[in-house]
C-alpha cells in the first residue's frame, strides 16, 4: 500500500523506537501521530487519547493502528479494541516483552496480529528458573492427563527444567500422538519421556506403571472439565473425576510417592454443577488421606485457561470462520482467564515451594466479561462486531454460573499471599467429611445402578448445586 497512514498507540519508549524504525526503513508508511492517555508521554506528535481513536481514524483515513506498549495489561488492550469496535481498520501490536526496549530494537517487522493472550493475559511474570531447575533436575515425574492442554504444557516446561524423565499417562490416543509429534519436533529424545495410553480407572495398569517408573512426583491433571456435558453424563463425572482421583491417590500412597499435586478448579467453590462437586469431593478426599499418609499433597486451584482444548476462545474462533457469528450464553456472564503457559508455570512453582501440603489459589486477575471477549476477538481480526460478525445470546448452559468464584467468603478470610507472585495459600481449608470414603463408595454404586439420583444425592452435600 502506498503511503499507508498509521497511528501508534503508546508515545513512550517503545512507540518512539517504532516510529524511528518506520521513518528510517519504510518510506511508504506515514506515522500520522501518537495516541496516549499517559500525561508523561504527551508530545507535539500526539493527536489525542484512546477515546478519540474513532474520530481520528475517520478524519485522517487511518490504514493501521499499532499498539506499542509492551507493559500493557489485557485490560488496556481490551479498552482499545472496544473503543474502535465500530471500525475495521487492522490493529497490530508490538510484542509485550520488556526486553525489546532494553536493546532498543523495537522494529516494524516484529509487529504482529493481536493474539487472544494479548487482550486476556497480564504483563509477564518474573520466573525463578534456576531455583526450579535445581529442584526438578534429575527427578522422574508422572502426569495423568499429560496430553491435555495443561498437562502437555507442564510436560514441556518440566523437560525444559531438566527433569530426568516425564511419564505421560493419558486416555486420548489422538492428544498423545500430537504431544509426541510436538516433542519430537523440539528435539526431545525418547529417553526423556514415555507416553502411555491408559485410563486412570484401570487400577492394575496404573499400579504397574507407577511401580515401574518410581516417579518422585505425580501431577494429577486427568479430569472431565466441561460443565454442561457432565450434567448430561453424571456417571462419567463421578467415575473419572472422583473415583478415578481416589484410585490415583491410593496407588500413589501405597507406592510411596513423595509428592502428589492435584490440579483442581474454581468450580469447586460453592459448586453449582456435578463437575464442580466431583472435583470438590476430590479435594476433600486428598485432605482426608494426607492425615494418614507420608505422601505430601499439594492442591492447585484456578479457572479458565486461554485456548485450552474446548475453551471459549477456540469455539469463538471457529464460529467466526465457519458461521460468521458467535454464540454467547449471557451478556453479563464473567469469567477468569489465564494463559496455558502461565497456569502451568504456576502449578509447577506451587509444587516447588510447597513444603506443608497446602491448597494454592492462583491469582487469576480480574473477572472478564465474555461478551466483551467476543467483541475483542472479532475486532482483533479487523472485523466489526454486530456488522461483520453477529453475536447471538443463547442462555446459560446446565450447571453454569453467571460469575465464577475462586474461593468462598469463608476461605477468603484465610487466604495468605505467598512470596510467589500471583499465588495465594489457603490456610484452614476446612474439614473434609469424616465419612468421605463412604460418600465416594455410595456415589460409585449409585451411578452404576441409577445415575438419575446422582444430582439429588450431591445436593444433600452441596446445597449450592443448581436444581435443573
């Protein structure tokens, strides 16, 4: 395009370096000016604030917007996208990495399309890699559900921390195949990982695997997670999320595993769904069994993960591509979001720092409106919400909450900030039912005989469970 007109959003160091690169190497691009809300970055080249963007785009016939704020939060980027939602001018972004500034190398060639993690994620956290390496180095780790979204990222991060070997135990042949291909392409040798197709309900096989591998740590990530599907398939929720968890825990204890990490969910808080209830009972069983075990247990609880298998972002993306519309359950529904990499890193970090068998709650940031997420995703593709892509409201699904919670009001009083950024420790977890083992046995028998009464049985334990 001849004489492409560009507005740079961000008049700070990154914006100035970007403008310098454009002026030096791209004669066909004209920097019309800067837009910035920060008073310290006002220059004679500023043409307004973020709120002024729609008028500036129209008046100056802008061809491209570039966000040049490497420290920008997802909240700020959402604000920009929603401000210009009525326009279809492409929006690009300078990578949100502070290192690019320190080397004075902000280049137009590095500018990229806005990714979901840009408008949902947070500024990057500091990572104490060397301490993690010293802890995990030469250890053998087993991960149930290790081929899933979180499990596979934990696998990759552990391998980068020089673990001796990772054993993946997963019931999905397809996901396990994909993980194998990914690790091969990264040059990871087969000596450093083992892939096993298996179900956690297969007690004999899992016992053989653990006794043979002798892992130092077990990460239990295997679970069914889709709330509405588990409402329609209560037997699978009970058997996989609860009975399966009990089997993995029991085998780990009998095999003398030193450390067991249970990946939980925000849906255990005042559970309204069968999925949330089964995961909460899993937490209860772990807190019960650790009192009589030498195995140290860590529970890590967090919410929605950006771009995980079956999450809302891939769904929206597919709907835009295939249908030209997006379906949102409710205009006011809100959720927490975290990137796969950040969630996996914090799970690993919690395991490293935990010395007492605590429950950790990951700081998920602020609740985000899903309707706004849909509009931001549409706008990031240079499309206009409501014009190019329709947004349809379809109503809440079975067992779905309007607003997610990470802890109860009682638990909130017991949250303690740890010395790990973005991780809280939950003290005084609360006593698990004394008859938790009988409860699990009863639920297992019920689903095998008459799964229709599972909901009413769980509701006696969790009054917060939705009736329908």
